[in-house]
C-alpha cells in the first residue's frame, strides 16, 4: 500500500518519515476500518543500518462489521492529524552509518520483500525544506496564497505547473493564475492546459504583458469613461465601480473606436490582477478575484446601439477567455425597465458559473437588508449610492458630436493600435513547410528568433544558400491551399534543389512540441541567404515492422487536416549589438508572461551563440 501512495501533492507537503510514522499508526487496529479488529506481529526483522524493515502481521477481522474501507490517503491524513495534535510534526531523517556496514541477508519470511532502494524514490526526489520559498506546496503556502484545495485539486495544479515548466522554461504563470484556469475548467487538466496555452500565446502576440507600462489612457476616456477602482468589499476583494447608465458608449466608440475601448478594459483587468496580489498581502488570505458594482441608473435605449452591443459582446468573450475566475461578485444596481432587453442580448455569452455570481437590484432595493451593506462596508459605499465615501469615478455625460470620427479614420487607427504586432502567424502543412528568407551581407551578423508552437508538433531547421530561392508558385486548387491563404504559408526551397549542393544545413534540427515557446540565435559565418524552416513533425515508424503503429496513426489524426500553427518573430542584429541571451538551436524555451512570479534576466541565461559551420 505504501508503494502506491504516490500523490504528487503529498510528495512535497509531508516528509517521507512523517508519512511512515502515520502509516504505522494503523496498527494494531484502525478506527476508520470497523471490520479491522486487531493485528499481531508474527515476525519482524531489520537490516543492520535500519534502512529496511520487514514486518509480518496476522489480522483479525469482524465479518459482521460494516464494510467501510477508507481510501489509503484519507487514513494517512487521519493519523497525520493525530500526530500533529500530539505535537509531533517532525521525524528524524534516516542517514547511513558513518562507516560502511556489511550487508546481512534478511531472514526468510512469507511477507513480500521490500526492494533495497528506499521508498523515498516513489514519493519524489525533492530535497526542498518545508516552508522555504522553493517549497511551493508547503501547507502554509497553499493556505496563505491559494486557499483550501482538495488533494485532487492540488494534484492537478502540480501536474499543470510541471508541464508549464517543461514547455515554458524560464518564466511561467503564477500558481494563482494557473489555478484560475483549472477552476474555470472544473479541474479538467487537458481543457485547462489548452486554454492556458492559448492565453499565453495571445498575451505574447499582443504584448499584453507590457500593457500597463505602455498604455496611455486618452484624455477623453479619463473624462467620459465612468469606471474606476474604489477600496474593497467585506471579503477584501478589490472593488471596481462602473456607472454604465451614465456612460455614452456610442460617443466613445464613434470617437475612439472599439479597439481603444477594448485596450482600456484589458488594462483594467491587468490592474485587477495587481490589486488582488496586493490585497492578498494586506489581508493575509488568498484573494484571487474582485467585486464589480454596476450602476444602471440612466440606462436607456441609446445604450442598445448595435455597434456598442457588438463591442460589449466581444469584450465579454475576450475577458472570459483570458481572465477566467477573476470576477468574484457582480452587483447590478438600479436596473431599469430596459435592462431585461440588454440581459437577453448579453447573457448567452456569459459563462454559467459567472452568471451565478450576479446579484441584480431594481429601484432602491440595494439599500435594504441583503443589499450593499451585506457586501461592502458602509464607509466604502459611494456617495451617489447614499454612502459617505467620496468616489473618483467620472460622472460621464454625452461626448460632443463634434469629436466624432469617420469610419475610415477609426479603421486606420484600429489597425495601427491592435492589429500591428511584431509577431507573424503561419500554417505548417503536411508536405508544405513554412519558410522565412533572411539575406545576410555582413559576416558575423546574428539571426535571432522567438516562436511559439500554437498547434501540433514541428521541426525547426536553418539552411544556408549562396543563391536566392524563389517562392514556390502554388496551384490555386491544391489541397494544401484550400482555406489557407498564400501569405500564411510560404515555401522557398525548390524541390529540385539538392541538400549539400544547392543549400546546406547549418544547425542540428530541433523538434518542438505543441505549446512550447522557443528563443534562439545563430551567428552567421558566410554571406548569402539563410532560410528558417518549420515543417510538420511525424513520429518515426516502428523499426521492427513496416506496418504503421496504432499510436502513430492516432497521433497523426490529432493534427486537424495535417496542419500546425506557429507564431514567430525574427530579427538580424549586428554582432556588436548582440548580447546573446540564448544559444543557437540548443536554446532554452522563452518565458514571456508577466503573470510569472519571477523574471529571468538575460545575465542569468547568457550563453554563447553557435556560428555557422
């Protein structure tokens, strides 16, 4: 039974010696198993160094007792609590004798022999001290920063963190944010992994990590956007107030455009994440979400303007996908008669779990029992809702129509603001790799890259040619081109070219799995043309048989239409400007999300780059 007790959470949460002490508490009987009456030792033997012991017991059972059999870990936890109540929270760790002792065979027994290796290997090889900053699963850390989790939930968190560490080395999201995605997917590990991977790619592509540092809120928004942060609720959650009924949504969209408003909402969510971290430290308990108070006084039919509703729905979709489980409670106040129309349009796009957090008050119902005072301290209730707290949220009003801009002007502004990104996306097809051409005129220039594998598995290569390749012309009816724009997949290496004659491989191929993020650099030795290539990875066939394996067939079916997706950025630097932070194709995986707990500086990861050979 002990050998099977391998929960990845318990590996870190309890020392092995304490687990074994709790296990031995089961004998001579166990109150959690009524049918287990008693037991007696038949034989017992120990190795000379006390590292191994074999105990044979004979048990007495009551066949008429209730057949209640608790799970092994529940019994262990029961006895661990007993030990804690008795003041036993530490057991001395076994250490080998100072001088090697001769090995003596254990007496023959009918009991199953214990392997010579310690059972510690089955419980994990981590030597992190409990309570240290690196002991992420210490009980104090969990209760202080993450809250109460079941063993299953803890296990899911650890497994997802381990996967992120393997695929996104360097910086990974904080445990609090990983936990949000697990909760939003009911701790379905695969669904949470897929959603988290997509949001990390989205954050990188649109530079969301730098939004708070680069976003400059237009003065018009400061004057007419009727929302802002305001103290906290009774649970310590940050409180955001939105006076939607006083906001001229049509005027804001006509002057600033949908993308500007969306950027502003995203910046609010980024601020919310920071406020949650700050309040966790202030209140000494985990705070992972915020409360939103929406005042609808003044809401009328002009708020149901179709482009405004479209912008609202897109915002709901984007926030729901990338900031799950950040809304703890939504208080909707002074809902007018037109509100049911708005709710009918919006509610289908809101997750069911999120809708359960909505509390709607009509008229002045919020002032009575069960109203605001149940959720917000009287000292923090805004003055415009009958409280004493001064609120800095703008009162809004109508945006002057003289400031309205044409649709063409707004479209140009939106392209500049949102759609322009340093990263490009491409499809990698079966038989159709995606290739990027880089011309090098100065020897020792450094080619750098940063790419994410958004879907499927790919192989990354770098080739050199002394002559310029020409993009391969495609047949418009080609299967590969069906639904795939030419600009989304570019092939440069002509099929008539011979490797080793027309072009050469200058780096060892690198296999990159779905979800991985890779950075690297290459110092060029010759002038000419370098080709970065991503091609579809296929599992090698089984060497013992020419027939395809079932695993290979299933793996090939996992990539829809034999297509992978990558998002990449490349840049050529002068050798004097390069401060190589990664090494060629043997590079580390990049860490890009500011959701991570720590930043890996270039000084910590600096290595030399490989030159063309």
